[in-house]
C-alpha cells in the first residue's frame, strides 16, 4: 500500500516547512502592491499638481525623482538592516515610514513639502522592496520559490495599471492629496498582515551597514540628478551645474573604490565583471530608464494636448500596461525555446521601433495612433525586462545571490531616476526653446516656459489662441525628441545584446539554488 507523505513535514536533513508560508506570502503581496501602485499613480496627478501648486517641469521632476533617488540609495543598506535585526521588524518599520510619508504628502501645501514627503516614502519603500524578496528563501523551498517570486512580481505589476486608473478617479472627485491618502488603508492592511502572518527571519552573519558608503551613494546620486534637472534652466555650462557634475563624479568614484577594497562590500561591484550579469543588468536598467521617462512625459500630453481628464489619462495608459503584462507572461516560455539572447534582443528592437513610431506623433494625431505605439512599447518592455532580470539572477553564484539581487534592483532604480531627470530635462529644454511667447510680458513668458500646463494657464488668462497652439506644438515636438532618443538608445542596446549577451536556453533550470 502506497504511503502518503506530507510535503511540509520535512526530512532528517531539512527542517519542516512553515505551514503559514502561503498566508505570509499574502502579507508580502499586500506590501508590494502598495509600491507598484505608487510607482504610477503620481504620474497622472503631476499635471493637476503642477496647475494647483504652480510647479515647473523641474519641480515636477523632483516630485517624481525624490522618491526614486532615496529608494535607490537606501535599498542595499535597508536590506542589510533587515538581515541583521529581523526582516519582519524592518519590513513593518518600512511600511510605517511609507505611511507617514503618505500622510505628509496628503497634507502638503507647497512643492517643497511634496518633495519631502516623496523622499520619506522612498525611505520606506527602500526597506519594503528588498526585504519582501529576501524573506522568500527562508519561507519556501527551491521547488516552490519560483511560484512565490512570480506571485510577488505579479502583485507589483498589478499595481502599475491600477495606479493611473484609481488616481485619475480620485482626482476627478477629490483634491490631488487623495493620491497620497489612498496609501493609508493599503499600508495599514500590509502592516496588519505582516504582524499576524509573517514569521521573523534574520541573517546575523550578513555584512554590516556601511554608513560612509550609504552617504556616498545618496549624495553622489543626488548631485547627479540635481545637475541633470537644473541644466536646461541654468545652462549646461553654469558653474553650479558643472560643480554638481564634478561632485557626483568624485563621490561615486570614491564609492566604487571603497567598495572594491572592502572585505565584505555592501555594494559588490565585482559582480559586474561577470558578462552575463553585467549585460542583463544593463538591458534591465535601460528598460527602466525608458519606461520611467515615458511615464513622465505621457500624462501632460494626454491631459494638456489631447484634453483628457485625470481618469481618462489613466485609462489611456492601459495599452502600455496591457502590452507589458501580456509580454511578461509569454517572455519566459519564449526564452526557454529560443534562448534569452534572442528574446531580450527582440524585446529591445520592438521597444526601439515603438519609440521611433511614437516620435512621429503630431499635434493633430488621434489617440488611436498613441494607443498603437503604446501597446507595441508594452510588448517591448515585457519581452526585454523579464528574461534580462532572469538572466542576471541566474548568472549569480548561489552564495552571492542576495548582494547581487540588491545591486540589480539598485541599478534599475538608478536607471529610472536618471530616465526621469535626463529625458524630462531634454523635454523641458526643447519645449522652452520651441515655445513662441512673442507679445507676452516678461513674467508671463517666463512662467509659460516652465511647462505645457503653465503655458495653457497663461493662454487662458490672456486669451491667446496662438500661445495655446504653440504650447501644444512645442510639447509634442519635445516628446518626439525624447522618444527618438529613447528609440536610438534601445536600438544600441539591442545590438549589444545580440552581439555579446550569453544565450541560455532555460535559465531557471540552471540556478544553483534550484537544483534538487
């Protein structure tokens, strides 16, 4: 008679599995859903906030980038804090900080307070993201871990299309602060789930948090982003801009040299010497660069130029998210059949094609044309990023998976921050140079050049149809330049991937920690 064994009971060599592990996964899903949601909800709110707070394009960039810069700078030390002092404890702390930042944002009265709130939320997110992922190996055995990672990734992805829609609905019915306030009940659910469902885990042997390296990362990235954002307004040869670029170069160089000499580095730069990890990370980072920049420039086009309301803007971003989610589900089997190199290269080529197609958008173009290239862009993102992430993680030695995944996520966030800063600055400079402010008083002309939203407000006050038409034309031209640059960058990355990326037919099967 056959004996039925309990898969959760363990063996003489392995401890029994935690029977609450799938419920615990629910706690992590709630946490990741908040982060995915918040990545896109602010993009829809930015045009409304710019109008009501009088925010320039540069200030809008800071409202978006303050979160990402802090997130990227603190992700690695935050993960190490969880390893040493308890992942559940730090995860709950991160959600609490995120909650506090959301409340500050909801009550903010000016741009500076919004930027401060976003930075505080970035601190919380830096604790949540790496710890939600690092808990999984202690909860799930190798044969269940892939499914658990897929559920976590789906939760984060699900928040992205929900963000613009719910954010748009909130803006149509309430004030802009409601896009921050909606986080409160969601975070509260996440905290409660972690308290009651998630067991405490830690790794006291993990490297100590290096405060000097943390400070170098934060100040170096901050100086770089600040210089990129201020350059279009002040000029690329301005003394402050050049000083900031020089300071960023020095700080980040010192960081790299310090980490290379450390016995147990917080930022393991030697991993970049592995071709598979390096090239896959570059591909994933570029995708984040383009996606973040695209999500920044699209909402003002949909609202100001096409005349959509906030909810309509969220709905009109769905083709991008739909294409991304469909491609993300099919990328893994395609990678297993044709190899990761072919899949990543094809995704980047599709992304380049969509961006170049989008750069041909005209002022008179209908939304149908935009929906077409957005859908294609979503497919390109999905086909490129999923196998690239999988390939980068598969290239890591088993004993360095934690530090490697932290480095990968950090570089992706840096790519997103630089994408918003660089492409946003390119858009701002092109828009200002193209805008025709003939006949306007100096103060009004300067204000109109801040953003397309500001130009529309000045046009309404002055009754100038010419300024309105010029603002729309200048913005569409600037968006076309941004998309063309993105397309060329994606095409260059595709050529590099096709020539040098290692071709692994089925990476999931080759991971050392997944072998039975």
